[in-house]
């Protein structure tokens, strides 16, 4: 653990750097820059002028917090090394971990430690990482910390968002497969999880930057979780862009409350973290989310928190939804917000009942007919993309009110691939199993066929077999005729 000399003025810095934080009595900040930091700056001005200037524009600089206050290390720290043993002769560590930041920002670090962000590196053992390590990658990246090799696809892809497990080599050096890394769930040598610099980039640590949607967009974009693209399509994103161009967002205001300091264009931070008229800033980004749309079947967030062992498991989805509604109330009426949530819940119900539950049941039933290696079967890829790509897009886009992503990139692709890829591939597996001489595969094919027949004959899918009821057909016909009567002028 690093030296604790900062603690005598930690409360004061907390107030200076994040003035939305509520603290009791505070002490005066250091009257001047430490001699150690002055020595650091003298050298780094020559060799790292960009870094020095970034720090010079930060609130840290104005609070007399410099290089040494953040990078100092104690004897015994895993990543400590003697910096310039001839002149400086100071133990430092390159990584400034959340444990170090907690010397001044204890409340923020505690909140973040209970969030999903800080557990992001758990992907290292997940299905996603199997793709990057094996299916997409190989073991050709040899480093001292990984003598058996590693996948460059994982190192440069997954780990840069989710975080690496930083490996320390002899003399405090950091293994190049695991550093540099600012993944949000990085596992640090001191045992802490997370990287504050994922959002508050070195060395300015700008709160305005952390409030920018582009900051979140480093990780929250792409085919499986395109929140940034979704946001940009939404009215919120459109309003933010216009308001920001006009200089009306006040992103660098210490106090930043929707409805007081700005009146339009909420950002990711506005809804998920920032202060409202009733709530304070909170770095636990899951406390205003009422559905977890990451897994194949949406679940309530407290369920996931319980699996992670997070204290947030005690906070139910209803309370979290009320917290988000409080954010919405800065600009919207109560009826407007309530109706939005009816729409949102309706989409979750549609996705789960029509595609997720039957899709998962069919996939499980197909397992005895598949080759054992994950992603060695066509059906593996189809099912994965159904829930991991199209299904997520539909759900996430609805939650952020982006209709094109909800439909054309979401439910349209989901339905198209369910009926034109998933069902035909299941039918092929059934035919192959029935023709097999293996009695177990014949039995498995029979089970899968029964499940597929059950799904396709259900209310949600019977149209596919041209089994819509006369009443349903009449409703569709009447709607078509009504449309033509109003709009077809030929």
C-alpha cells in the first residue's frame, strides 16, 4: 500500500475535485507543491511535455497534487520500482489504482467498487473471450508473463475495454500483454479492481470529458452493445449535439444538475451517474437501471448483483426505476415517463417470450446433435448473434428511445435470422439426426423436432406455418384496406 501522507488533506481535495460530493468539515489543502513533485516536473517537462501540460490544466495542479502524490510507492508494493536510482532515488509505481485514488476520493471509489463496471474483467473466462483467444486468435503473442503465449485479439480487443489482469515482472516492470491498459474492470497488482482513468483520462482527469458521450463510446458501441450509436440516433443525442455546439451544456461546471445547470440534451452520465435535484452523484452505474439486457434472457439487475456478490443486490429494480424516473422528471411529465416504461417493458416481454425463451430451449435441445467444441457448429454462431447482437440491440435501443435501432437493427434482424437461419439449421440437424445410425442421435432428433413443432405452432410463430386464425387474418385485411382507403390515391 502506498504512503498515507495524503490523508490529512484528503477531504479537502475531494471537495475541490468533485464538488458535488458532500463532506463534513474539511482541512486546508497543501499550501504548496511538494519538493518531490517539483523534482518530477523539472525532468518530465523536458521528456514528457504533453503529460506535464495536461496535468498543469487539471484541478489536481490547482490543489497542489502532483506526480509524486499519485505515483509514490512503498517498499513491498508489487509494482514498485526505484525510479532513477542515481538521481531521484524514489520508489514509484506506474499504475495509479482505485486504491490510490481512494486516498482522496474514498466515496467515489466505494461506489464504483459496487458497480458492474469494476467487475468487467470477469469476461476473461467468458464465452466472449473464448472467441478472442481461440476462435479468432491464437497463442502466438509470447511475453515474459505469458511464456506459453497469448492471443493478440484478446489483448488488443477484449482486455482494452474490460480490463486486463496486470502482471508485474522483475523490478516492477509490467508485462506488455497486460499494460498499457485502462479497461474499466482492470485487475491491479495491489488487488483493487477498476481503472478510474477509463473515464477520467490521464493526466487532466477532466470531469467534462467524463460527461461526454464519446467517453462511454470507447466501449459501448458496435454490433452487440451499440449504446453510443443508439444515443446519437435518439432525441436525447440530437439535442445534446445541438446544445453542446451552442455552448449550453456547461460540461465543466462543478455543479451539474439537469434542469438547473442545463435544460436539454442529457448525456450517458446525466441518466446513469450525475446529480439530480434529489440525488447526488453516484459512480455505481447500475443503480438507475431496471433491466439487465446483457444475458440471453433479460433479468432484473439485483439478480446479477447477487451473483457478483455486490452490496447493490439489496436494491430492488423498482427503487432503481424510481431513481431513473427522478432523472427523467427534470424534463418530462409523470405520464410521459410512465408511458415510456410501459413501452419499454412491452419490448422486453416481446423479446423474451417470442425469441429468447423458445430460442434458448431449442438450442439446448440441439446440443446432443452438435460437435462438442463451442462455435464449431453453424447453429452456435446463429444463436449467439440472435441474443448477443440482434436481441441486445432491440432491447437496448428501446431503453434509450432509438426507433431505427429498435426495429431495423433489432427486431427486424432478429426475426429475419430466427426464421431464415435458425429454424432451417435446426431442421437440418433434425434430418441429419433422424438419418443417423446412432440411436442416441435419433432420439435427440425426435426431441428437437417435437420442441420445434411446439414453438412454431405457438401463438407467436404460427404465422410461419400459415396458421393464422381467421380472426387474425380479418384484422390484418381490415387494416390494409383502411390504409389504402386513406393513402392510396391511385
